[in-house]
């Protein structure tokens, strides 16, 4: 660390401030990335459930229609 301070010409306080700032950016990125991943997976799960229920609804609807047509004929 001392060598870095000598090379850059910054003080220890400046290096600590830069390190803290970079750490807060990384923490924010991880937090919001995790939140966005959870939202994305929840959205994908919801769409999957809706598509599954739509398939079941359509298959039930058309199977009942064919049964009703058989009874009428």
C-alpha cells in the first residue's frame, strides 16, 4: 500500500476514500443485480404458470365442445 501511495502521489486518506467509494459501487451493483435477477425469475415463473393454465383451459374448453357436439349429433 505504501508503494501505491508513493507511485500515485495520493495520501492514505485519498486511497481509503477511493477504496470505500469503489466498494460501495460494487455492493450496490451486487444488491441491484440480485434484485433484478429475482424480479426476472419471478416474471418468468409467472408467465410460465399463465401459459400452463392457458393450455389447460384451452384443452378443457375444446374437449368439452367436442363432447357436446357428440351428444347433439
